């Protein structure tokens, strides 16, 4: 749709509207995107856009499915556990149907990082492990309205890992007449990330520990080491 607006004076706004009808073959949770390109003789091109998800009545909905990673045997998330080589982790995938009808032919394909993870075990419920493609596949069949199917497996971090490496794990969820859903989780190796309430960002807790340790060590050194005392101004004598 093209509109010729002519000249627009400083402080002036010109509104453009049009109506549209969503087609009948739309899938639940499909995203409808609309973009508009604005051009002018003396300005760079501008693109404005809007988008929204579609909720189709009486359809299944798997878009609230999720994935988490925990240090094995604990309730500690992998991204705050300070994990390193040889540590075991447990991945959990929750496939949830929050729609208004059952989801059919639901399948999950998990792709793990074979360059950083080994010893894939305890796959529950039983899925097919393909180590050549680094995939675990589950055929869940029907997921009823309101149901959540939980999938888990364990893995060990390889000895070749380096501090700061990011281990990424993705799972693709598919079903009849639904758009594919991807859930993902990742975590850094050897670095502890903690939330900072003021900024909502992340700080490296390990760095804080090192700084605190350095301050304490310097205080002890200055108090007990004779060399440290040599730097004190106007020192008149050195105790034996």
C-alpha cells in the first residue's frame, strides 16, 4: 500500500490507517508482522513496524514450554553454579499445552554441544540418542490440554573446556498444525553470574571474591611483614 503525503510541516503529524482480516488458515501463536517504509527527499529512509502473536480459539498452544539446566543433584541453576570440567549437569525440558485443544504428534529434538559435553545418560522418558548428530529425540504423541510433559537427561562437562566457554543447548518442539517452538538454555563455564537488583545485569562473583581476598591479604601483609613497615613514613626504628 503506497501513500503520497506531500510536505509535512515542523510539528505536524499525518496519520495513515487501514483495516485487514486475519486469514482462516493462520496457526496458533503465529506472528503477524507489518512494516512501513517512510521516504523523503531530504531525509534517510525510516522503517517502522509492529507485530503480534495470534491466538486461535480451540487450538493447542505449546509456546509456554521451557528449558532449564541445574547442577546435577542440586537445585542450583547452571549459570550461577560456577561449573567447570568434570561437573555433571541435568537438563529439563517442559512441554506444556496451554491451548484449548490437544496437541497431536508432538516431537522434541534436543541438540547438545558434543564439543563440550560427554556422557549423555539418564534420558527420561526413554528417547533415542544419536551421538553422531548430537541429538536426543522424543516422540510424545498427544499432549492434552493443560498437561506438561517433562523430559530430562544428564551430561558431563568435558575436560577440554576452558573458563569462559559458553555451553548452549537447544530443543525444537514440533506438533501437527502448530509452528515450531525452540527453547534454549546456556551457561558460562568457570564464571559465577549473580543478578544485581539495581541494574538487573550480571556481575562476576568470582572477581569480587578475588578483590576481597586481595584486600585482606594486603592488610595482613602490611601488619605482619617487616618489608611492609619500611614504607611507613617517619619510621624511627625496626622492631626485632
